C-alpha cells in the first residue's frame, strides 16, 4: 500500500512538473517574468528562491502552477504593470498562446518519449498493415483479464497465448478473434474450455462459465484477445511507432471523452467512465504490481489524458484561457478582467466539484 501511494505521488509529480515546465520554459523564451514554479496547491511545505523565481513544493499533490507576472485579473495590479514589458498581459497575443499551449504540448511529448522507449523492447505487435513486415508467425494472445471475471477466478493470466477454445464438440478458430467471441455468445450458458500457454511456457487448461458483465447486458468470460506477435522494432520505426502510439491513444482518449459527454447530456450513468485521484491511485498501484513498463505505459496514458482535458475550452483550464486570448485577437478588444475573473472562478469551482464527485465515486466503487 505504501509503495503504491509512493508510486502514485511520483507519477503525479512527473506529470505536473512536465506540464508546468512547458509553461515555465515558454514564458522564459517569450521574455516573461516567472515569479513562482509550484508543485501542488497550498499550504506550502517548503520553497527556495533562485534568481527571480521561487520554486515551491505544496501539501496538496493535485496539480501545480507557474505564476507569471501580469497573469492576475486584479485591475489595480494590471494598471501598475501597464508599462512592464515582461508582464504576460503586455506580450504579443501569439506569445501568450504559445505559453498557454506549452503545458499540453509537453505532456504529449512526454507520452511520445515513453512510448518510444517502450518500443525499444520486445512487445506484442497486433496484426495490421503498418506492422506486417515484423509479423511472421502471428498467434492469439490474452491482452486483458477483467477483475473478478470467470477467467480471472480460473487463474488465467494476462499475456498468455491461446491454444484452443472449445465448448462441447464446438471449437473456435484461434486465428480469428471474432470466432472466439461468437463461440462464447453461442454457448453463454455452458462451460468454455480454454487451453493456453502461460508466460512461463507452461500449457494449462481452464473451464469457465460465462457470467453477466457489470452492465448486466451480456455474458462474458472476461478476457480480451489480440492477434499478433512479440517482436522488437528496429531503427527509425522505434520513433515512428512511438509517435503513432501517441496519436492512436490520443484519438481513443478524445473518443472516450466524447462518449462520456454524450452520456451526460442524455442523462445516462457515467460513474464507470470517470476516475478521480483515488481511482487513478488504484490504477497506478495495480500497474506497479506488474512492473516498471506498465507504470510507464499508464504514465503515458495519463499524460495524454491530462493534455486532452487541459485543452478543453473551460475557464480555469489552459484551453479556456486560450479561448479568451483568441477572442481578443479576433475582436481586437480586450475582454473585461472582471468577466475573466468570474469565469475562471466558476471554472475552478466546477472542476473542484467534479473532482470531489469523482473521489466519492472512486470510494463508493
């Protein structure tokens, strides 16, 4: 438990520092004055001033911030800084956008770096056109085992190679994942016999009876399959597929977010689609049990999720602030600082409320 909490804090620390480092470096490049670089939210645990910037470590590890001169919405302060060439408010609009989008960009770069590193190792490549030159002898593997599912209770391990799937005299074609799915659907009230080779090379068998999933919509045995081969990438393909993985998982994240928003609009239950700090801590803890590579993979996914959420046009997020700057560029008129202040305050309250709700749902689950 203590180890899982430590890993969770470490992952959040990396994600926040990378994100805020983007804002920090972009502000420095744009010749803006950075007053503070902080991890977490107050109360402050310790801080150190180096040059013109104070570096702080705060108690609540749920985010971080970079304080740039001239970002405040206080009218008096902005009036005082009217002639300060290094204040955020007085720098060109394009530079303001550059600083605001830099955090999201750094999170995407971090994800690409992690995926590229993971691609230096031997791993499962799914059958597909872009991987064809690497795949010579594809097999069917179990890439996920649902917790408390029939497969999990039978001891079937993630990463095992499927040898055969049968029910009575009926058997599935192992070189076709859909064939396995069809067999389970056809024999959902009967035992399914799965023969497989675990990661140690041992041949095993498990007899499982399909049960209803969490949504009570269909019976499953609780495994996800993928056709592919364990191979090692070479040369520039390591970087190419690292970038492609980042793109693919970004698309999946956006699609998942869109699906959640549609369900919210329709008034459907989305409690199983969202996770707060507690839920993320559990995921990190589970990943830590499976090794460093899984922690890195989850860190990359979380980094993409942080980037996608932050670019949303919601006040208090980077995307909301970018939206204000774009409006000012188009209209050639400055938006009232009072309007921006209340919009950001509302956005912050909304986000904190959402976080508290997700924490409650995490604990309830």
